């Protein structure tokens, strides 16, 4: 199966990065190489792209796709949250820019074997790194009712989280739940018919929540947000595309802490804490997809781009 992913907010991201042709840039979510291709197009033969992805299929497909470009390229199968360790191994102290696209790739969603999609029956997997041992099957069959309710409510923002968790636990007491199709049937049974008639697919939010839990997406993002800022050169830029309000909040707050780090009480006439800003905003409000892009790629509807520059 071909690895593909329609790059969201592509031109806006490249503009936000303000690429130095001879610079070092990191794509921490390489995927099918869409954003990386445009970065490489802007780089000279001296420039370097470091492409990182947890998925070995992504690494293979993107390295093939990017062969045509003459810039230097290094591909790393790892988690972007390990950026400091990765750069240490490569003996690189600082970078000129970095980007993260936190959307799940079309390849992962559309490949039934990966178990990300609620539209196709498949093994209950959802691992972004297939070498990991912990999967969606472990979450669904091993978490308590309260643990399931909490992740479905917090990560999926699902109104019917309590009922869905109760139905999952009840059904798994009869037989272990091992397929996406079975999980979808359980969710449909838990969500009242009146609620299923309107809005997105009834399993969408629960599948999102389980995927976030399996891959520790929010925990990794919190760590990465701070670490990527640390490794930027002065003038270097960091651009992040989020697809979920919790992701966006993490990036918004990480940027805000570095743009206005002052810890003085609000009433003081001058700052005495000595904390200096390390970032300045490139985007004020988050950048969202225009109507043209939404027509071509409906998955871009929830995408938000934030970018900042190291001072």
C-alpha cells in the first residue's frame, strides 16, 4: 500500500518557517514527506533536512520520495519528543527551524491492518510505532471503567463517555475485544439513536481518545514543545499544526510561557524577576485552512498552525 498524506496548511507552514537555504531543519512528523518535500525544495546543497517518524513505513516511503532533492538528508526512526537525544547522536547543537504536523497520516487511517479507522474492520492496534508492545487492544481490554471513561471524555471530548466505558467493560467480560468492528458495534449500542443521527460518526471521538492514549501523544507533545524551543538557534522558527483542542492548548501555553515569562505580581510597575522572553509570535491567532483547501481535503477542517521565532 502506498504511503500517502495530503499535507495540511503546506504553503502557510513553509512561509512561517522562513527557510534559510543553508540551514538545518527538522520535520518531526515526516509521514509521507509532503512538508519535507517543500522544505527540501527551499534548501541548497549545503542545507540539511532531518526527518523523524515513529513509523518505519513512513521513513522508507519519505526517503524514496525525497531522493530527487539535492540537499543533505538524514532520516531517523524515533519519537520527535526525543529531539535532544537525536541531535546529540548527530552531533548537532542547534537547528534553524522545525515543524510538527500532528495529524494521523492517510496511510495509517486507510490501511486496515493498522487499526486506526472506525470505517473498516481490522485488528485493534493504533500503534504509530509498530515496534511498541502496547496497543489499543490493551487499553480496551485492560483499563478499568473509570480509566476508560476518563480518557474518552478528556481526549475524545465525548458526551457519552460513561455509557461507552460501561458498555465496553460489559462486553469484554463475555469475550475479549480484538477488532475495530466489534468496538464500533459496542460504541453504537452505547450512544442513543437520537445522538447518532446528527454529527460525526459515533465512534470518531472514542477512537481518537484511544489513539491518543496508546501513543501518549499529549505527554510527548508537552515534552517536545519545550525541547524544540531549547534547540533552536536565535532567529530559528518552530511551526506546529494541531488537530485537537488539547494539542493546540499545549502549544499555545508553551509559546506563551516563552513569549511572556515574567513571574512578577501584576501590580508591580516594572519587572524585577529578570525573566527574559525567548520567543516572539509569528502567528497571532492560529492559521486555519481556507475554503479551497477544505474542498480538496476535508481533514484540514480542524487544523490550526501556530509558529514562533527564537529571540
